[in-house]
C-alpha cells in the first residue's frame, strides 16, 4: 500500500469510494440523497491524500483543510478496512498540520470514534447538524514537527552555520553561494511547535523530470526522534515532486534511511558521469582573499 497526493485520473475512483463508503457506514442518513458529484463538492479547496494497494487500486483517502488544520474526511473502502490503511492515512495527513488538528465525527459512528481515540484524539465539543444528527468535535495531538517550504521562514543563520562549519560535504561554503542555492531550490524546513528550526533539506528540480536531494540535516539536539524519516515522508508526499523520472542524492552514511524511501545504488553507474571539484570553496576563499 502506498499513499500519494491526489492526481486527477483518480477522481472517478475516489468519487465512487466516497459514495459507497458513506452508504455503508452511515445507515442513519438518506443514501438516496448521496451522489457521485458529492466528492468534488465536499473536498473543494482541500489537500487530498490517496491510498492505493499493490495493484494501484484506490482503497482510501483523506482530505485536509489546511487553513484550519481540519481533517475533513478519512475514508477506507469497506473491503479494505482493518488493514491499517486508515492509520497510515492519518499519519500522512499529520504532515499537513501546523497546529493541533480537529475533526467532526457523528456520535452514531462508534467505530470511527474508537479509531480516533486510539490515535490520541480527544473530544472537545459537540453539536447537531441541520438534520438533527449529533456530532462530536475531536482534537488531535500537537504535531511534533512541522514542515514548510516557505523560504522566508528559514533560520538562515542556523542552516548556513551547519552547512559551512559542521557538514562534511559543504565545509567552507561561502555565504553568497549559500544564499544563491536557496533561491535555486525547493527548500524544506522542519520546525518545533515553538518555531525553532530542527531540520533542513533542499531539492534541486525542474518539477517535471528530475530532482536532486541535497543538504539534508537534523540538528544534533533533535536526532533520534524520527525527524529525518518524517522529512522524507513529507518529501514523498509533496505534490510538486510527483512522477519525477529520476530522483538522486549522495550520502556517505545514511544509505539505510534513504533505502526505506526507494533510493538505491546506481543501476547502471557506467552511464553516470560527474565533474567534481571537492575543494572549490577553499579555492574561492583563497582567490577572494587575494583580490
């Protein structure tokens, strides 16, 4: 089973799943009033994550209204329930939250309420819809890490100091080259709830055919908490990084991490060439010092 961002070719399958699952899960609602067109209406302006089985069949989805950290929908096809798909979708949706999320759940749906409570969601209020059906509002756990591609949010000094002084691959990186590298990349920052930056990565890409993952790090004080894996999951689900023909990276010691996300050694290394100047930053420093 894999989870990916929504793609337009999945619309018909998702609309059918949404219709079938509601009709089987909500017997107290008028099933005749439910229509295939409801899916487009009910998920408008929301971020969609889709679960597919090993054969590419759509088996579930979640939709998040990101502006309000609201989990609007989470549905798993009846035949695929009980396989951990709902939990996987919920974990993927958590990467979209920037604060403690919320959702509404019908009080008459004890199975769903039990599921969310098992995942740490707690009731915080209740109400009644226009048809008189009682619902509960649940609040989810505060995200342990929040990811953002907003370059303006970066702690530039922290990132620069780590890359230029602590990393093995960019020692001596000049500040102007660092700043230029940010402008030419999709940057990802990982932040604690208090705003402190804990992680960084950037992807050099045309957003269509190729991507190169670079400058990945987690600050020393935050290592061992699963942040690197969460960062990689976030990248996997980023809508602008889908269907790249080739996605590359270089690493000295994190092969095990990246292998979990589909990266491997070059299949045909004889076809790959490179032009490398390992001491380029030292050369530039010397030249600039002489200028």
